[in-house]
């Protein structure tokens, strides 16, 4: 038997510059390679890229929200402090965000400028109040809870 890992997420975007700006500011990714105004490859770590952006032009049609396809791409942060920092950054940028406590994780759901669904999460399973399995819980996570102790 063989093992696989997700290598990267490839997103189609309308404006490559706008998307590069968004992902470098929101996720602290850096551009590792660029193919003119067609593609950009970004990483938050040591890999060549975890995110590939493809410019499809400003007149590209919207995808059907009720149709099949990618719901969101999720990016993990290492701890509560990083989660709070991302939350503050999103709010400061005026990005609408839905904070949720899943009991196995804290999650921030939002969209990029093209409407692609994104999630930033902190895995809380090993924390004192963390659950081992999800069990379907999704409760609103209040700002005060996210920012307490920070």
C-alpha cells in the first residue's frame, strides 16, 4: 500500500495581482515562482508551493454554489496565538469572517476576492477542552474567546 499527501491547492482567479496580494497578506505566503500573468505559485513553508493561482481573466463566470466542486481549502495554524493573529488580521482587512468552534478545532471561514471558500483552523483535539472526534458540533466562536489572553 502507498501513502499520499495533498501537495497543493490550485485555484482559478480573475486577477492574479489581487490574489497574490490577498494570499501574501492573509496567509503570509510568499511567491516562489511566477509564469508571466498566467500562474503564481505560493508557499507558507519549505515546499515549492502549497497554492497555485491561475489567472482566468476578469470575465470568468461564477461557479454554481449549489453545484458540486470544492467547498473550501483549509490551512492550519500551529497554536491559539497564531489563530488570534489571523483573526485580528482578517478583521483589520475588513474581511467578513465566520468563527466556529467544532470542539476538535477552532475555524475561521471566509472567502478570497473571487469567492473561493477558505478556512484557517487550529486543531484543539489535544487541548484541555478539545474533543477527540468531531460529532457534528459547529458553534459560533465569539471574538472575546478568540482574543482572550492576547
